[in-house]
């Protein structure tokens, strides 16, 4: 168990809808990262937060947004969902160089 | 920009034989290098890292990796493979300078055959 908790584990939703994925980092970790894993694109970095502030942005679509709250948990919001958004979404947290990953949220858009 | 290449999508090895999973990287500065393993329906688990110091890094479950600066490689090795090592292995790199994100390779599926 990495100590990073992601909910829900599975999500099935229709095209055009909006969903929120939640991540609780390991106790004491200030950084939270979001990654998307798909079969064709591999593991893609989306966004990083550090102690509530956006720190780095990767290949995150404008339809996607994230935030980190004062208690350090983070949410990834995905809107106007398309079939191609179906993927595994991972959250990771760190206090040093090593990222510790949650077990992911599998999103299926139908 | 930083990048990672894992040239083999799949590696097959017999149980008890040594295994190697290859990784090459590209960064503008000095690299921080990592290996992660992913089992089915699980998140990525950290195996080992190279930050600085000895080029041979030892990690979890008997794995090790050798940092080769001239060849920009960081191959993962294990002297004797187990069936339970079968999984998806990811190499990752980030530049030591600045706040750059960790970039992952596309992964290599290791299959250890009994």
C-alpha cells in the first residue's frame, strides 16, 4: 500500500458528462501529481500541485482542471467527456524525488 | 525537453535466467532516473532510483540498474528471474535542474516463463 488513496476506483459515464476524481496524498507529502495512462499514449503527465499551488503543467486538455485543497487532497475535474478520455488516471504524491502512486481511477466513457 | 526510450515492448526470459530491461534517456542537464513496476490493476510501485553517486544502484526485490552517462542508459537487471517478476516495467527521468516533471517511457512487459 503506497498510502495514496484514489476514489472512485472505477467510473463509467456518458460522452459530454463531467466527472471528478479525488486523491488523498500520503501523510506529510505536499506535492500531488496527476497522470493519465492509456494504451496508445502510455503514461502522460497532466499537472502538479505543491501545497495548494499549481507547480507544473503537462499535456492537460482545457476541458480538464485540477486543484489542491488546504488539507492537501486534490481533485481532477474532467468535463465534456469524449470517448478518447477513457483511460486510467493516476495520482501520485511526493516529499522528495520519489513519486508514490495510488492505484488509479479507471474511467470509461461510453 | 526530456524523454525516455524503452526499445522493447516485450521481454521474455526463463525462470532462473538473468534479465535485462533496457532504457535510454535524454535530458539537457543531469538526470534523475527511476524504475517503476506495475502489476495488473495496480498503481506503479517504485523499484529504485539514481540521483548521484555510485553508478550501480540496488533496489527492491533483487533488482539493480546501472547508470551509464556516456551511453545515456539506465538498464534494469536481475541476476535470476522469478515468475512473480512478470509485470510492466517503466523507466522514468527528470532533469535535476528546475521543477521538471517525471517523464515515463512507454513501458516494457516482462514475461518470466517457468
